[in-house]
C-alpha cells in the first residue's frame, strides 16, 4: 500500500525546523474571517496580492538573493519571485499564479515546475500561470478585487497594490484589505517559527561574544545562523559597534561601515538577528571586549538591565507601550542618579524629557515577517509627542500574541549631551563634570524578543544577561582560544 504523501512544508535541512504550509493556510483563513466580519466587504470579493519581483543589480545581470515581499509571504509562503495570489473571501479558496517561464529557462534554472508542482508545494487549491490571470479572474466574476495599499508607519512608505494588464475590467478596492491584514496577530504556528529563529540567533550571539579576542570576523554570526539553523538571510544589516561607535544607533550602514578594530577596554554593542523563512529575530548584546567589566561599564550596563527587567516584569495584555517606555526611562534615570551622572527629582527629570538624552529611540517594535513589523500605528492610534516618545514605533496597548522587542539603551552621544547642557531645564539635573568623563564611552543596549501571553510574557531570547553571566560565559569561551599569530594578522 502506497504511503500517504507528506504534508507540504519548508525546511532547510534535517537539522532545521520544518514549517508546514498549514501555517499560511491558517493565515489565509484568519484573514478571510476578519474580512467576512467587515460589513464594508461585499459578498463575492476576492483578495489579490502581487509578490515581489525578480531584480538585477543596477544594469548588470547579477541577481541578488531574492526575498519575498512580506505580506505575500505571510499569506502564501511562496519563495519564488513574480507570483500573484488570489483568495475568494467567502470560501477561502486559494489560487496561485506563478510566472510562465520560457522553455529555455530550464537549461539554466533546472526543470520548470508545473502548475501541479506548485499546487502541491504550497498546499493551495488551484494554480494557473500568470498569463491566464485575466481570464481566470473573469471566470470567477468577483464583486470586487481587494488589493493591498496602506502606509507602513515605520518606513513611511506605502505597500504597492497588485496590478496587471486588464485589471481595469474589475471593480478594485484598495482601502479595505490593509487594515485587516495588518491586524492579524501571530498564530501558534508563527510563534513556533519565531521561537526557533530566536533560539538560533541567541546561540550565534553566544558564539560571537565568547570567541571575541580583540578581533572578529563579523560573518561568523551569519555563518552560524545559516550553517546551524538554515537562516540564509539576516533580518537586517548587523550593527556591530565598539567604543564610541556603540553610541551610533544604526552603526554599520553604508556611510558608517563596521570598520573600526575592537580595542582592549572597549564596550561592544552587537545588534544582530537571523531570519528563517522570512520570520525574524532582533537581539542586542552588550559586553566588554576583554571579557571583564570596568566599574564604569558595569554601572551603565546594570542601569540598562534594570530598565529591561522592569519592563519585562510589567509586560502583559492591557498595558500601554507608552507607559512601558516611560517605565524604562524612569528605571534608567534612577540608576544614573545612583552613579551620580544625574541629580534631583526623577519625576521632574521625566517632565523635561531628560531620559531621551540617554535613550533617544523608542523602547521596542513589533516583530514577525519583518523586523519592524506592521501594525504599529493603525487608524485611531496617535503617535505621542516629546523627545524619545515620538520615536516609539508603536503606542498601542499590548495584546495576547503580540511579539515585540524590549530594547532599552543608554548612550553618550555628544550632540545630545551638548544640547542638554545648553538647555537650562535639563542641565540643572546633570553632573557636568561626570558626564564629560563618559564622552567616548559609546553605549549599551539590551534587546530581547518577547511574546505577550494571557497573563504576562514569554521570553524568546536566551543569552547571558547579568554581568556575572556574561563574564563567566566569555571566560569559558576563551579558555581554549588563542589569538591569531602575528604573521597571520599581517
């Protein structure tokens, strides 16, 4: 008797996680359920999404590694470019439209997949090639095509609605889909993938920090994630700052590449996360380059750790994320007051936004198929005002199944220090002589990924966090390591 065909799934090797296509089927079902409850969505509507397109590097024929458009991936799990996908809202029936490639592609790209191949691979009801999209959709006689158009509140860019030759034949609505699809909070299967990619990324962080010995190959993190976890891509450009570069919030971009050699005595700030099947992680570890905290480094690190732990202990459904940001600021200012960097009444400091001098960014962001995931500012949620607060990537009340980062930081950024010292309302709280001793220190950020549960939160990240844990891990990791021979370094 022939064995039953295995359920379709994504996997990067037997040692990596198997992601069932059931995840995307459930996503489509959840989306259709929301749309059916929306009285503005007419009977007979069809969702139509367009996937990412194949690109080449400038005018060359070099093809960068393709990464699917996030909404399309969330809905269909398709890896290849140039697809369309349709869902009948009333029934949930799904049709994929892959590109019709010429036979000559088979010489360079391997056997061309058939419609049946794609149907089985992605677990959908029907597959027709994209050159048939007009005739197929006409045969469905939809009351409306729901296409995706809406503002991403992190990038301030708009999603691109699906388009094809002949779409003008249909009634198209670009307003109804985006608010609904953006509110589909993580499912159980999605949380499993996020747990997995966080585990892999956490282990990679441990490896990087444990072998650091005044030099580092920044590719090691990516190599570990890929070879051990199947994470072919990083969630974002790694931020690897040491010394004063730790105060550059997005250090590592093209204008400020990871070029500084790490020195003995530097504080390091490594913000790195792997991506698995488009699901992301985002983890920051801060530690001393030589494995031992100085008193100055310990004081700042524990100030940030105190803020992180305060938020993690308070996070649960019904809590305002704005209040969590303020809690982190308040906790950090209390610790800085103990060090002597600031003096005076904490609430008065909060009133003049002194916390934003040391933590100018928001406390965290939603995470899922994008590092800065959607849903931060849906209709009705207003961005708060005030330094630091206006940088929050969401001002929502936490709900069960939301996945969000907790990333308080403390940075000594010259331009912000100078502005504060020239602002009488803020300067009166600052120990001018002491804060000047921290110029060039850089910064500390501690970033963990959490999932909100029914009565609290689940920690997805697993890395050493206390001073004692970090020092012990780095000592253990370097026990058998030797620096590169001088002739090799030269």
